[in-house]
């Protein structure tokens, strides 16, 4: 009779883990999506990446559940990096080719959308490393050491990218604000 | 607090303000909620399949006619009904094929013929098929970057007498193998699963029996 007891307990634990995961996912999904958007500047792509992140988190829930937010942030960054690596391998003539008349970017009618669009365009103008470092440092709140580890960069590079990126971003955002005001 | 720290804080606030109105779609929420029940991967493909405008994977295919192609054929030997939205012919002559909606190789080719598309063919990918070097192979871990089941073809851009042959197989639930080729004259009737190409080195292809 030991076996059924074990199975029941195992099933109960599995159900408990499922509920834990769902609770975490429900609470943390918006944060992950927003961070992904800042990194990728594409809502659909961000949703794809976030879903893949959650799949990875769930598959490793036993270890992830100790610190699911940190685990999922790292998973998200790794998946984004996989995406960037794959994108760099693509032939340039196939990159960025839009299909006519499909999924046009939502026009920035509201202030919020305009604000997001301004930030998207500003981030677009930064170097890749600056953008990644800034989002990791100032959206996901990673330390210099954690950012360096995650991006596989020396800490000095992270510091200099942070410095230059912040100054450039301020200049770009300031310029766009001035343009819209005038 | 130094000027630099203040600037960092300012940017932090602007980051949060810029994205605070961004919320997960109902579809994303539902798919993530379904992950523990084992339907997450399917949900992922399902969601992507409904977004025909997205190019989730652009492949290094030496065929100018294919803007971006990724094929995902579901297994099964039975003939699956072909969805009406599987093939879309645009006014500019461009053809979009959502192969996930076709579900079956024979049914897919029947739809092409019905739409008078004679320069595109889908063939099964099988282990028994001999390897042909004319195919370009790629394997993609669709877990991280799932390709949409979308093929965009510009039939007018193909040289006369040229036919694009596509094959794909989901090797396991997170790896998609695709084969593309441009052929003149006799066309292959199948594609081997044992090709070489980008991403193929890291996958283990299981033994296949019969044809799909």
C-alpha cells in the first residue's frame, strides 16, 4: 500500500507546483513582458519570448521556485540572446523585410502609446550593448556584476556602456521631447 | 546622489512609464496558464499560427522567391480537412500558405493546384527517403523561437520551369527540421530527414517508419 500513498503524495505535490507556477506567472507576466518589450521593441515578439520563458521556467520549476522572479528574468535574457544570435546569422537581405499591408504598427494615438513609441525609437538608436545593459540595469534592476555575467561582458564594459548609454538616451529623449514641444 | 545616479533613476522611471500600459494579451495569459497541463507548446504554435504577418524565422534559403519560410506540418496519415484560410492569394500575386492549417501533404498540394499554384510543392520528409544535396536543411529549436507555419511565395519571381519544394518535420516537440529546394525538371517525391545544414548537428533524428 506504500505505492499508492507515494503516488498520491507525488500527484499532490505536482498539483501544488502547478498552482504555484500559475500564481507566479499571473503576477509576474506583465513585468516580464514589459522588460522583453524594452529589449526587443516588438510586442508580438515579446509575447513569444515571454511564453517561451514561462515554458522554460515551468520545466525547471523545482529549482526555479526558490527565486522564480530572478530565474525567469535570467531565462528571458537567455532566450532574447538566443534570438539575437539567430538573427545575426540570417542573411541581411531577409532581415527586416515587412510584408505589405499586414500588422502595421499601431498608431500612437494616445499619450501612453506616444511615450512608449518615443522610448522604442530612442532605444533603437542605441548600440545593442548599451540598450541591453540599460534595460538589465534599470528595468530589471540587475547589478553591474550580474549584468556582466549575463551578457558575458567584462564589468568595465558594462560600466562604460551604462555611462554612455544613459547619456545618449537622455540626449535622444530630450531631443524628441523638444521636437514634439516645438 | 550623484548626477549619474540621478540620471539612472530618471531613465528607470522613464522605462517603467513607457511600458506600464503594456499588458499581456488574453491569448498569452491563457497559453501560459495552460503550460502546467502540457498544452503550452501547442498553444504557442496556435498563437503564432494566427499571426500570419509575423516572420518569426527567416531562413538562409537560396531561393529568391521565398521571402521567409518556415513550414510546420502536423503528423498523421489521415487526410485532414484543409482550412479555408490556409492559402491566401494577395492582389499583388503573392501567395501566403499557412501549412499548419493544411495538415496533410496531399491535401496541401491539392489546394495549390486548385489555386493554380504550380511552382510550389510540399513533399513528405521521411527516414527512408534518400538524401539529396539540392535541399537546404535547417533545424530550429522552436521552443525558443518558434517559426510560424507560414510560407510566403512570390510565384512571379520564380524562373520559368522552376519549382520550390518544401518539406518539414517536427522531430520532437521542440525541434523543427525544414528542407527547401529549387528544382527544374523531375521533382523529388520526398525529402530525407538526415540532411546537413544549419542547426542540424545538434539534433538526434529518431528512426521513422513509413511515410508521413
